[in-house]
């Protein structure tokens, strides 16, 4: 059935039922409904590598924020390099601290000489007997009795040079001793001579005690 020109207006709403009733069963009525796509099989739970899990996850081109785990400890501070291991500006290692330590080191001590012990003891014993005269000399100089001069024990140190002569001397009072007596002892020690040692100087230490005065 031929219809006239359809004019859409407010009358279109009223003419729509008539338009259907007159046999307007055109192509719109004959198009069948589109079938829904078949559902994909569900992936096993907990399988992150299944096809459905990979398709439902984020794309490789997606970006997001980079987070930091709150349990991550901060990076430790770098260990300071010791001064002696630091490198100079010209690429060479500094040797000033090492050179300073070498400069402060004491010089090596020369080898000790040798004197036969028995001979050395005899020579020392003869000189020690003469040291008692220092107490008498001081008493005479002060014009007092020998018992009034304080003199008890001394510790003597001296060096026998390779020539046999006495080098540096030291007198230490281990008990009260008159200072004039100590000066006399030190002067007498500087005049001692011994048998020349072999191989270098000899350093000697001995204790000396004055005889008791009644």
C-alpha cells in the first residue's frame, strides 16, 4: 500500500499506530536479534598466568606511580675513608702521615759491647771502695763529724765507651743522701776507666750503699 509523504510533527505521535497498522512491516521488522558472544571459560582461582587473568590485568603500556615499601630501611651512610688512605688531588697517594711517623721514630740503638763479667765486677768493686771517701771529704769541708753527713744508698748508671773511658753518668738517691756527697760521687765516676769493651759501648747500672758509721 502506498503511503503519502510522512511529515514528522506533533501529529507523528498520533499517526505512529496507524503507520504500523497499515502494514509497515519493512526490513526493520525482519532483522533478527543479534546473538550474545559465548562466555569465556572461567580461569582457575589463584592462577595469575591464565589467559583470563592476563587479559583482565593491566596493559604493558599502562603506567602508574612507583611506591616504596614502608618496611624498607634507609640506605646506610657511606663509611668515611681514613686520612692516610685518601688520595691527593694529582691522583697520587699522600705520604705525609707516613713520613711524619718515620721522622718521629727514635734512631736505632747501636750494638752493645762486651766485657768479661768477672773482670768488670773486679774493676767496679775497686771504684766502689773509693766512693766512701766522698762522705769523709764532705764532712771535712763542712767541719762536722762524719756521722752528721747523710749518706745511705745510691743507684748509679754510667757508660763505658769503646776506649774504656767513662761516658755519661747518672746518680740517683734511693734513700736520703746529702747533695754534696752525690756531687762528689758523680765527679769520681767521670774519672773511672775500664777494660776496653769489644763491639761497642757498654751500659752499666749498679746499686751502691755507704758503710754504716758507728
